[in-house]
């Protein structure tokens, strides 16, 4: 087990001049204008392909991995967390983030575990749990990150700490999502750390504030911590009521409290939906996510999920709706799947036309612009899936999370092993 001792002071806070709510990169405007790079918002095979030129913020500018980083006035300690593959839990020294408007629904200052004594006088100093996803170690794909982010939010709630998000891999999440009800946007600088193991399992019994007393704790994870916290005697009575109505309700409620698209991402979504005729539809808008996994186009993926040559049942499923006047949307990680759908369904087919990447497998790429653009298209595809009247998911957190955000199990299906089946339980 490797051990690293931090020798420097880590500063945690917003970047100089950065405001409390960050929806765009510094200095960038909310206006969607023209750029030198043209991207297809919707592609039809009728020759009426309309393109939107957008000011792409991305252009400027599955291992279950857990990592905690705690910053405080104590010596630096980095705890390595074991799950399916090695992960990390990290403590470092530093100052707490600046806190002008950070608010958690239902929180009071007495709940925050940050009361200090100054010359006999009680003063308030909040503590934080911050979800971390940087390029130093794998964070998983977008669905994995959503799961880990929501789990960390729940951890912050039950420990009485304020919550933050620091996702910079493959680029800054704040270019695409901004705080909804919870002010999670903040910056930080990080340093070397020391490692040891067992955090996910320990959550069943551990007192987090006793084990990690530092003011700021960074957590890198794609695990679900709900069940561990539910049986933890320190926290089971502190779970919020909105988290106690089942997994779909918990994730959807937490995500809605945390995230809303930036104006840039929302503009891309609205442009796509308008061009696809979504707002004027008289028949169900039918969508599918086909995750192929490892292929010649995606050699860095972790496993093969579906076979590109065994999609007959999905095409038959689409055909039932298209013959009745519906349009279909295809999200996939394999260009051959997209092209087959275009050829089979012509003007009834829609896709974002975007770059296909796995957001975690591009973190080491030298072409940061390309990685960011791939991230943007990934987020756009998922947002479209949340709008569908009929949704077919794959064995992938990406479309499974889309189904949860969509908020209904009605007309929800799953494509796996060459078959389309109705989802009866979430």
C-alpha cells in the first residue's frame, strides 16, 4: 500500500474573482452565438439537415472508485479505499472554502459540524463534504459520477456538513450544470496525499466526523452509500424524508435539488427538441440508448454490453412505433448503430450528431477540446433521454439515471442480450 505525506498547504475556496454561483466559465457570456466550429443539432436523412452554430463552452476552455480528501488544520493523511479496484480517500491540510451563499435545504447552522471557540466565545465555522472528480484517478462514466455525486450529497446531509462539487475531468462541470437549490459550486487546489483502505464498508459503522475531523472532506466515489448510511447507528435517524421513498425517488429528488443545466446546455436541448418536432408531436417520442461497450471505436471501455450484430429486436420495436407515426431518437457509443438507425427509419430518426466518447476514458487525452466536446454531447444525449415518452435503456448507468430523472416507469424498457423487455420494477 503506497503512502504519500503532503508537504504543502492546500487552499480550498473559489478562484479569485469567482462568484458564488458559477454556470459558465469565467468571462464567458450566456449568449449562444456563432463559432468557427459547426455542429449538427439534429440530423434527418431527408436532406433537410438543420445545423445550429453554437458558442461551445467545451471548445474553449468501471471501476468502483472511492476517494476521500479531508482538509483541515491537522497533518495530511490520505486513506486508500478498496472496492472492486483500488481507490483512495484523501486528507490534506488547508483552509475552508469561502461561504457567502452556500445553503442546504433543511439545514440550520446548528446542524453544521463547524462550531469553534475563540477566546471563550462560540463562533461558527462550517464544515464541508465535497464530491471530487479530477484527472488524477478514474471517476467512472457519467452515470457512475451521478451515482457517486448523489451519494456524497447524502453523506454531507447526514453529517451536517455543507456540500460542494469539484468535477474538472474531462473539463469543468460548471460549463454545463449549475446549482439548483443547493449552492455546490466552489473551486479548490489540491496536493499530494497519504493512503490507506476500507471506507465504503466502514460507512456502516463509522462516525465520519470522529474519523475525519478536518474542516473539508473531498470524496471521490461512484458507489451508492445509501444502504451503508441506513444501517449506520450514527446516521440512520438523520436520513432526510425525501430519501426514504425508494431508490428512484431518492435519486430524482437529490438530482433536482443539486443540478440544473446551464443556459448553454439548455439552449442545445431546446434547439434539438424543436428541430425534431418534439413540441408538436401527436405520437409518442420513442428513444433508445444502445451501449455496445468495448469495440474498435471504443477500445478503452471496460466490457462489452451488447452486440452490434444483434439489434433485430430493437429495430422491430422501433418499427412498431414508426409505422404509427412516431419519431425515434438514438443515443449510442457506436457509430454503426447510429448509421443503421438512420438508414432504417429515414426522416423519423433523430440523433444529436455528436462526438461519441466515454467521458472517463478521455481524461488522459492530450486533445482537451475534443474531450470536452465529447462530454458536452454525452450530457446532451442524456437530457434528451429524460424527455422521452417511450424509453429503452441499456445495461448502463447513463440511461438508467436518465430513466430515474425522467421520473416514471411507464413505457420503460430495457435492451439486453438481444431482447427488449418491459421494466416492471425500478
